[in-house]
C-alpha cells in the first residue's frame, strides 16, 4: 500500500484496467479500492470478451435478455452497463469527494464505428443516457474520424475518455477537439465543466519495435513517447487558451497512461508504473501489475514537466531505423483492428451462449 500511496500522494490517480462480474461479486473490486488506492477503472471490448467467455457469471443475464428478444450489441451493452453501474456506485464516494475529478468508469462505443463520425456521436449519447451514472465515461478512439466526434460529444455534454492515442500529435488533436467543444459550450451559454481524459497507450510501442532495435534500446520507446506527450500536456495547461477556459469554469482533460503492463519478460514488471509517476495524470493498471507494484514498486520522483531526456532516446531510435510517426499511425490502426476483432468475437460468443442456454432450458 505504501508504494501505491506514494503515487497517490504525488497526485496520480490509479485506475484498474479490468472489470468482470466475478470481481464485483466476490468483493475483489472493493478490496482494490480499500487496500490498493484504486479510484476508477477502464474497460474495453477485449476485457469484456475475456470476462464473458471465461465465466458463467453472465449466463443468467444472457438467458433472461435473450428470452425477451435482446441480441447482439444491444444485449452486450446491457450486460456491460450492469457491471459498470455497480462499479460506478463503488467509486461514487471518491467522485463526490473530488468534485468529479476522480472516481470514473469507462464504456467503449462499438469499435465498428471507429471510422464513422456520426455513428460515434450518436452511440456516445445513447450510452451516456442509458448508463445513467454521472461518473461514466464513454470511450471514443482518437482516430482522424474520432476527433470530430470527440468535439461534438463534449459539446453535447457527454464525458469522453479518448482512447487509442499513441503519440503527442495524436494526443494534441484530441485535446484541441476537447477545447473546441468547451469553447462552443461557452459561446452558447452552456456549463463548460464537461470531464474528459486522453488515454496514451505505452507498452505497445515497445512490443512493436523490439525486433527493429538493438537490445540496449528495448523498452525505451514507449516511455520516451509518453515523456514527449507529457510535455505537450503541460504546455497546453500553461497556455493562454486553456487559462481562459479554466477561468470560465472548464476542467482540464487529464492525461491517462494506458497499456502499462510490461510485455517483455526480460523487463521489470513495474517498468511503466515507475517511469510514468506524474502529477495530474491517471495510470490505468492491469491487476497483475497492480499487485506487483504494491509488493515491490518504487518511485524515485515525478516525471519532469519538460519530459526529461526523451529527445535523446527518440533520436537514437530514429537513427536505428524506426520511423516513429509511421509507427504511431500503424499502432492506432492496429489497435482499432484488434478491438474490432474482439468485438466480433464477443458478439459471436454471446450468440453461441444464448443458443446453448436456450437449448439447455428447452
């Protein structure tokens, strides 16, 4: 707990990168809140695919909803929101205590909408309304088509978790979309206090570049990109544009570190947690990594506002032959494709379970 509390004291929120009905039912989620300083969580299609596929905890819900004609995406959204409402209620005390800064859960729009701006806007509004919890973020990917959906959703008053960001430039595109949405609200007399986070994926950089880099540069690219993005985040918060919005009552879009479980067995299992300790950020942590950091993690100090020595590291990696900008775009496309694959697999899994349960009951 002391290791985790040192991050909390620094001003970093710790969220769980997982949700299952089992950890809600058996008290594990409450223990993470009580003993591990967890103050929020995130979900995605892969997490729910594994949760539903590896458990019978959802069978009764699938059977009941199927019996009244629910199927496919509509059935899944109801199942997911049932879990997320329960989690949101567990985090409600911290949401209230922090005036809405912390204590959030997140639900993704269908990954099939990643290239559909209008569809993403409509789905975000629907999930926000159907969810029925103030502390529910709707996740929209920061793809080129997602950026205008982020702006419009913020203007509509929907709290947004921007997902699948892989670079400082992708982060800034989503951050400026957030600012435009807030500016438009102010222009028409609406409340500017609409919360948002921007989620930068870290470890996938190192997995994708390992084969192209010498050993001494392994597991350094993701952290360097995060440092570069953190500098951009700090510069934006220091800008006159942001200060004007803050004075009008707007809330900062917080930077969130995602994909922070170590992929390389040769690297420390707490690598990204230790490297990305930073005030005014969120780290969403896989369960295994959370327990590892609680056991033996350490924090030497906060991330430097100027990002530290990232430029030197990026220069070495570029010299080794990695096109960082091209890889950022590829990682975003690959991430979107992976979520589509999980989504389709999830829809098929639910359909198969519904049929099996119906057959067993007939």
